[in-house]
């Protein structure tokens, strides 16, 4: 059974942290079940189909107008 791991990147822009989190999620997705937590309308959310097209990664998109994400 694959372990479950979350990768969290709540930044809205395209920079080093965002690209590193994408790379980490892709690398880990071969061996673990990845849930990527990203901010709504961010670079990660807008480009997820492009960056993760051959990876089995689920997404949890956080809208900071809604505080329900704190109940993870």
C-alpha cells in the first residue's frame, strides 16, 4: 500500500518554491499517493494539467475566503 503524502504550496506566483514543489510532487508520485494543496487561482492551480499530465496526483484547492481548509 502506498503511503499518503501532502505537498503544500500556497503561493500565487511562479518562482523557485513553486517549481520545487512541482518537482517534488512529481518525484514522490511514483512511490506515494500525493495530494497537492494549492491556493485558488494560483500558478500551481492554473498550470496543474500541464505540469502533472502524466502523474497520479490529487489536488485540494484552498480558497482563503473559506476557512474550512483548516479542518484538514
